[in-house]
C-alpha cells in the first residue's frame, strides 16, 4: 500500500504494508535513524515522535494510521544547523548523556512546551514519565525542559 | 571543601557543526559543552543499529530452554527451505571455543555433546537476508537435550567460582570481648543494567581475512582479544570499532565479546556483513546482571559505641560461568566492612556457580551489594545503642592514618567525614529526624522518614590490576598541526569525549576545540584499558596528562617558544609526532594478591547520601521524595558531567532499593521485558541534590579519583534506613518492595523477609517464583489476572492493560 | 527491530464496510494499537491473521450527554477523557483512571473501547464501568446490542462481544448524588500495570448518612474485572463508619481470589484491596 504523510514538514509517499510500524518506516524507509527503539512495546518512549503534534510511541503506530497526517521527528527540530531552544537547553544543562533516550525525550518535551503548561517540576515529570532514562536521574532533563519552556514564555 | 570553582579549561562552544541557538547560551556555561552533544540532540549520532552496510544479513541466536542439560542434537525441520538461511554451530569455530575473559570456562556456542549450563545459553547462530525468513527459521530449529539436575541457590551450590579471605586483628577474640553483638543477614537480588540501547554488534568480513566489528561496547580491547582467540586472527585482522553507545553501566563490559564473536562467525562464513541487534527481551533474558548476594554480619561493639570487631561472610551468586565474578567478588569483599575503622576484622567472600545466566559487571561491581549490608548493619547498631546513625558514623568513619582490613594505611584523600557532614547538613538530617520523632505519634495513612548511609569506593582497578593492564594512551601532533587524543576509552554518556580534550587542552595551554578525539577503533588507538571501574578520568586521564606534558616539552624545547604559539609551526617544520604514554604504577602502592594484604586501591572515593521517603501505611508503597548525595571525587573536572553521574547513579540505586527485581522460575528470568522489569520513571525519581566534594589524590596530577560508581554504593541503604525511620521495620532484602514492607509491617514472615533460616531462604524464593497455583487457596479457579508464564509458555497476552 | 509479523490490514471509513469485513472472519480490530501492536512482536500471544483498522470510523468518537446518559465513543482516547469537560463534570473518576494508564504516549493513543475489548483483568477503566452500571454497545452487520458491563467480561480475556462485533460506545447512566471513588495500586507511578485497581460508587442517603446503590468493582484480583457483590451487600444501607469498614473488608477478603505473579503476590493483593477499601470508607465517613 502507498501512504502519503508529512515528515518534518516535507511531503512523503511511502510504499509499505499497512501494519508496518511508523518507527520502521522512519528508520528503514526514510533513513531517519534519530528515532530510537528501546523496547518495541511502548514502555520506554525512545521512539517518541509527534503525530499531528501529539507525542506517541512510533513503535505502536501502524503506518496505515498515519496516512494524511504530519509526523515530527528529532531530525525536524534544528533549523539550518542551529539547535532549537529545547535542544540548546539540553546541551546547556547536561540533559543528554548517552543520548539514546534523548530524541524521544526531546519530543515529549516539545509536546509539553507546546501545551503551554506552566513549567512546574511535577508537570514536567508527568510529561516525560513515558520516557525512560537510565543515565541522568531525570534531573537535568527536567531542568532543560523548564529552561526552554521558560524562555519560550518570556522571549529574549 | 565543597563544589569546585576549579576551571581547568576556558569556556567553549561545541566543536560540532550544529551551533547553539544563541551565543548567549554558551556564554552562560562555565564549562565546555558535551563534545558529542549536538550530534545526540539532532539525531545525527550513529548508534550500532543506525549503521547501514550494503548487503548485510540479519543474525539471530538459538538459545537453550534448559537451565542445565546435555545438548544431544540441533534438529532442523526438514520441511523448511534452509537454502536461504546460514547456520553456524560450535564445530565451525576456527579458534578456541572460548569467550576470553578471566577464566576460559564460557563457550562461544555450546557444542553438540556439550553441557548447557543456563537458560538462554547460545547454542547455534542463524542469519538470513531478511528478517521474516530469519524469524521463520528460528522457529524451525529444535534443541534435543537431556536435562541434568540444576542448582539455583548459591548456598546449595558446591561449585565455587572464587574465594577471598581478609583478616586483620582477631575478630573472634574481639567478638568475645564485645559488650554487644549485633547480627544480621542481608540479601540483594539481580539487577539489570538496563541501558536504553540494547546490545548490538555488526560484523564485516575484511579483505585480509579478518573481521571488523562495529558495536555498542565499553571495552574495545576485550573484544579484540576475544576475537583473536576464538577466530584465530592476528592483531591486525581483528578490528573493533565503537559506535555511539547508548549506556553501558557495566552491562557492555563483557557480554559484547560474545555478541561480536557470534556476528563475526556468521559474517566470516557468509562473506557479507551480519547485523546482530538484540531486542529488549533477548537482552534481558540472556545478558549479565548484578550479582545477587547474601551477606552475614556479626559485629561486636562496646556499650558506649566503640566498634570492636566485624565478622562478615559474603556469598555471591555467580551464575553459570565465571565471567568477571572473581573481581566482582574481590571488590565486594574488600568493601564489605564499610568505611569504618576496626581493629579486628574477618571477611570471607565466596562466589558460587548456579544454573542461571552468568552475572557480571554493573556499576559498583560488588560494592553496592556488600555496602548495603554494611550500612544496614551500622544503622541497626545505632538503633540498638540508641545513638544517632549520624553520630555513630562520625565516630567510626575512616580518617587519614587509619588502617583498612587489608592493612592499607589511608595516607591521604580520606573524605568520609566531609561527605557525611555535607550530606547531613544539606539535607537537614538531624533536625528532620528529631522533628519527625515528635510528630510520629499522630495518626495518618502515610509516614515519612529520613535515612543516611556512607560508603567508600576504591578508585581504579583492584590491587595490581592497573600494573598488569599497563594501559597506553597517546597524543599526536599531526603533520597538519592538529592535536589528537588516542585512547580506547569509550564514551557512553559519562563524558570521556569531553573531559579528555579538556585535560589535554589545559595541559597544553590551548583551546579545547583544538583537541580532536580519535575514534575508538582498535586499528587506530592503543589499548588504554577497559572503560570501567571509574578509572577513565583518574587513570587514563593521568596517562594523557603525562603524554601532553611530554609533547609540550618536546615542542617547547625545539622551538624555544610556548607550546600554544609554536606547535603548528613545529608540525610544519618537523612533521607530526606521537607520544605513547604507558601507565606508571602509583608510587608506594603495593598489594599482595596471594594474601590479600596491602594497598587494595591507590585511593578511595567517598560518598554519603540522605534519603527522604514517604510510605503509604495501607499499601506499603514508597515514594522516595529526595536524595542528597555528597560525593568526593578528588577533583572535579567538569561539574555538570560529574553531577550527571551522581544523579544517574543515585536513581539506579533508588531503583535497586525500591523496585528493580528479577524473579526466576526454573533458572529463567520472569521479568524479561520492559513491561515487567521496572526502573523508575521521572515520576518515581526523587529530587536529587548532588554535592561534589574535593579531596584530591596526589598520585594524579589532576587529583581526580573517579565518580561513576560512588553514588551507586550509597543511596540504597539510605532509602531503606528512611523506610525504617518512617515505619519502624527493617527490610533486610532488596528491593524493599511494598510486598516486603507490608509483610514486615504485618509482622508476618513473608517468604523473603528476614527471620527464616538462612539455608532455606533461596528455596522459598524459588518456590515463590514457581507457578503459584499451589499458593492460591482456590487453585481450581484460574483467578490470576496476570498468571506467571511457565518456562516454555510464550503465549498469553496478559501483559497489557491499555 | 521490525515486527515479526505484518498482517494485512483494511482501513474502512464506514461502519457498514467495517461490519462487512468483520463478517468475513479472521479480523482483529485495531484502534490505538497500544495492545495489538505489541502482539505483532510475536513475543507474547499469537499475532492476528488480519487487522481491521477502525480509526477512521468517526461515528465511534465523541463524548456527549444524552438524556440521562453519558455516552462515550469507543475511539475516545485516554487523553480525551482527561481533557473532557463533560467527563470532569459527570464522571471525574474516569478521567482519574485514564490519567493512571501508561503515560502521555499511551494516553494519546489508547482508547476506552480498546480497554474494554482487550479485557485485561487489570484494565484500569473497567472497574469504573462496572461500578457505575455502564452498558457497552456493540454492533455488527446483524444488529446493535447493549450489554451491561456486569455481563461483558465473562472470563479470562473473554468478553460477550462476538468476533464480528465492534465495541461502539459506552453508556453510563447519570445518577444524581452518585459518588465514585477510584484507586489504583500500580507497580510504579507511571507506565504501570495495576496490582489492584478499585472503583466504589454509592449514593448518599442525605438524612441517615447511609449509603445506597453501592457498587464495588475491582481489577487484578481475579481472572477478569469483577463486582464484589457480597461486600456491596454489606455496604448497602450502611453508614461509612469503622464497624462497616471492618465488616466490608472481611467480606472482600473472602470474595476475591488473587494469586502470585511476576508483579505481586496474592497475599499483598488481598491485603491491599481490603486496606484500600477500608481507607475509602473511613475517609468518606469522616467527611
């Protein structure tokens, strides 16, 4: 089957079985390997992407359900070689260590920031509770999301 | 002295092509940004599974279903088209059928006629051009076996993997003279490293008849050596290249050798690249875990609280093969007394073989197990003496000049009291403990508590380990005037690629961006030893500083100019030079490996943690609200990275303390997926405050002692002490699950809580893990919402609830 | 790595087309995919032969109030339940339950209909449906029919839904003065499957302070989500005091049959179910 979707703002046509995971389409058909697989069953969140702006696990989404929809992956965050505000905040606070949870963590963070919620610690913890990290103790990830959210609320 | 204001290198921008959004961000950062951070943040970083090799096949491992058996035959379904599948068995291994490590006991593949010693042991290898063929083929292979009696309880095992005894003074006499003897038995279970990137290795045949592997790994030269032996390759024919590595924590210390050999065997026969990428289920089922342990203490004290004697017995469950067990046990044994001065100490440690998957390296390496027991013991003694646990530690903690159980005189860099006071003060330990005592009478459904623990951690390899390793690290001034660092030390998130350039740049007086890191490729970099044991900053960092000093001297002698101004011209004039610097033993450090006497480590790191918890009295659920961890790392090289190590290690310890658990049935792990092996989420994680304390080690020019493992040793006993403070019961076995807490609160002797006979406890555990129909009062009713899987049962979709 | 199996899938956009396909047999519906996609790994359970993607059936969406009923479409996600003003007003316990399921990613995808059809004994919303006398409307090319929640989960992972039927919506009767309490004991604070999950509903009899129309439902304590009939009988007409609590938990301990598994123990589940109920009654009594 052929499916049309938008990936990081670009229209894409994918020829794949309808039950192929969005994760596999991204990694293997489109070469977007920034989205990672940690468990393949929706427990770790390493494959988090935005689907029409909502954070989802790409390992649990069949491509047939993405037809006509917009996907954002980690590759879609930086613009012209410049890190976006959340990526920069991660770099600054030390929110990325081994980096394997980072793409998914960034997508969960983006969804949180886009929700406009106040960047309070408990709310951020809830927003990233579907993303497991084994390196950081989450401390600096929470700092990064709070910093980026704060900067977005108070531009400049 | 607390938190460094040390600045070893000037602020810097990342060297990669993606720059921060605004220059202002970098300017706010006083320390260099993570070198490979931008690549990780944009998705450009290439982990093993992200690498594409044209024509690569997919590999898979056929594993045993038995915990102990003789392999009779590997049967292939004759109705299946095997022409599209490559199979490799043990008889095709060109070299020795051994995964080279400490002992040569573990085969690469169990041969027909050979002995299967654990569930999920590799028996044969398959490869196919596509995954569906591979998947189908896997199901058409049957192992014919004859079961042998299996042992799952280390206390029932008669096969000893390793044994150590440490004696100082006369513990027997000390105990006889003591006014109070406190006894305790403590248990810890398996813990999975749970790096979020699963194990992965890709092997490529080389034109010279050798093999190159790319993979997720900590120790390139371990794999290099294993490949040479099992595949009969020369140094040059075996090439190991680290891809970006998504966490290791010890879990990628030894097992990657096995996977590399498997991928290499397939690639060699196929003549094409083979990808061996584990999924999470295979990774948890088959790879190493932290060693379970049983630790018994008898401690003699006087009524006024002097520590007179310690008698400690450590038993570790090694699993089916030795892997790194002897050194894990060694470290566990040396640390078993805790950081306390005692004249009369006897510690015996033994590791026993069982028919379970081999246990291996995991952050802390034996010390978290024995120090959990030591801290439990000290906290219980404080309770028995009615002394504050802080006060007791103040009295007992090592000071400079004290002597350890191996007879090591702690001549310098002893910060036990500093970390203790820093953690206690920052957390408000004494005040909160007193306040809570007063408030504890009020009724309620939740109780809060605060707990304290102290730990030490020997820095670098044990004993003469570093001398045997004789690591080499190099710095090259290339003929185009670039500075390159060449080491086999791997980056897996802890910051190697950032701190090495930082140390070298500081030594050479140049900007950090002027220093390049050579890739971790055994054809390019020397053997600077494994990336383990918190040794990278301390040991390899020291060698690099030595190399940098030599380089600087050579250039400055020749040019008569300061290095920063002259090195590019020097390179142009004289061509490149490379300094290969070898490890020099620390002066005055000697250890007798036969008698276990002397300087077990060149120096120690020190850590204290204070944990606060809230316990639900109805359900036993524990919320770890906060942990303050104070860690003496000698000298802080990069505070953000060092804090990251403390925070991450602390959370792993909190998981160890509260929820990370593996249950076994017939030698098989039942919690073998991420839906059943649980680590803390962001909502479970406490607020972590890390305090970096600096008590430099004179044996290193930069004073650093390592940071990776310290926090792992100390938070778990602090959490359990806090649970006790909240609810008044001691949980003697990790993890302190709600099940154990509630059982202890009910006064009932739950299967795993203290009180039952030592020899039978593991038996009770095994029973509990077995299919539990017999436990149910109405066994005929299939009443289980989530029934246990029987060993062969792959069915049942009970896992989900969404 | 990609799933072992990628069964053929049909994505009808009308209910009639969906029914026609279901009538052919062999189709397993997929909505949010949070359960079904995991089965395609081949690691747990047999993957389905064919898949019916029902995500385009817009008639299965929406939350509305219809006369005396709260009607929730089967495709309603947990996120939608959490954000719905109607749910917040009429059945806040359901939003509370939705918030305990997985985390953001799962809540965005997982659906109430999926929770119902998947029929896990640990399904977190199911005790609420049982405790509120909800009815589940299923449909096929043959007919639509309405099944009381109490008759829907009939055994271990078995429901009253026929293979050719789809779960269409849930209808919850709106009862004035009804209170619903929900409590989940999970293995951790997010991404957790329940060890015990409980919903208790009642109407307060204003004058006497006694409870009427008491419903108590639990998950993870039996092979399916259950009503605790005997415990309800004790609570019915009683006042939420210490003595009632004692009698109720004694009854509850006798009528649930949890066992040991990889997540918890029978002993713990029984103890916690009773303690949680005891606390709920105490809390309500002290209001």
